[in-house]
C-alpha cells in the first residue's frame, strides 16, 4: 500500500524540524509527507523548503490562512491531497521512533482504523532536544507513568490490538492515528464546525464506528515522544462535547461540514 504521513503544525518550526528528521529516519518510508499547516508564518514554509533538500520523500505543504484554531479544516484539505491509500496522522511536536510507520502497518487492515499512544516529555527533556543536547529522549529521565508507552513488542502488539481497543474510546490521541483514506471520505472527514481544541479526534472516531469501521489500539509499538508545551485554549470545549454527545446519541456517520460541503456532490462522485 501507499502510505501518506500527515503532520499538523502551527508556528513551531523548531519542533517541526525534529519531527521531520524522525520521519526521514523511518525503517519504512511513506510515499509522501503532508504538512497540514494551520496558518503558520512564512518561516515555517522556509523550513519546509530547506527540509525538502534533505530527503527524497516528497513533502507537500498544505496551508491555509490563519483565522484561529482550524485543525479539522486543514486536516481535511490534506486528506483531499493525499496520494496514499493509508494515512498515518501525527502532530508536528512529535518525535517518532524509527519503527513507528512499520509498527502501524502491522495493524493496518481493511475495516479498521488505528489509535496509538504517546510518551509525554517534560520541560527539561524538551529543552535538551530543541537545543540539540540530545538527539533522542533519554527514557530513564522520563515520568515512569508514561514509560510503558515507549516499549515495543511484536507479540504483545498483535495480542492487545483488539482486546485493548474494546474499552478505550477515552484513549484516542489525534497525534497518533491511522486511517484508510476511503474510510475518511466515507464519513466526510473531520467536522470543521469543531474549531478550537478538543474532541475532533473522538468525534470522527465515533462516526467511523457508526459506519462499520472498527477500532484497533496500537500498544507496545508506534512509539512517539510528545514535546512539552502549554495547553491550547479549551474555551470552545463545551460546544465540542455537545456535538460529540449528539453524534453518539444519533449514531451519526456523515459530517455535513466536512470535506465535501454539498452531500449531493459527494453522491455524484
């Protein structure tokens, strides 16, 4: 299969640089890297142009104007552009273990989407990486409560994939997910009415499940390290949770304000 790696970013080129270097070092390379840019300044574009010279992986910069937090919208524009059959979705403040894509592909199966975990890094560990003092997180310096997310085991990965997923809707992380592109188009992508932070990844997961797409959980693999930063504003979270409750109650599949704005147009396609 062809794999598109989709990386969302906004005005943190230093973190994006580390993320891209970890993507270049994958044991299994994507067919392309899509940068879903939610309106960054021109210095991010300059970084991307520079990084293109360091890899033979095509890098597609998908940008829209900065009109506030519109992650769902820029992800949808990137999904439209994706050439891969399979889309692995991460954030631009993530460092990937070199087996990240390979681990994801072990669980890739028609009729499923996949959710992974993350290792949260502290202030000091993040500062060391950004300054180039370390090129890889020192695990013994991390919070023990997150270290289990840094271990890899082929046997346990396959064993836990379906068992762990059954009661884990609260463990969905938009920074570590994978989908078949055709499944994302089937539910019309992300809900662009969910602006600001929160629940857009859970909301699309429920719509996929309502469409008959089952969930797998990627444990003991797909390792990623999340750089420390302040939390985004939660000011619109109450509305997002209201939308989510309605999606669950009505078993909604199709998002009206998604990739396609006119459902008749989608049916014609």
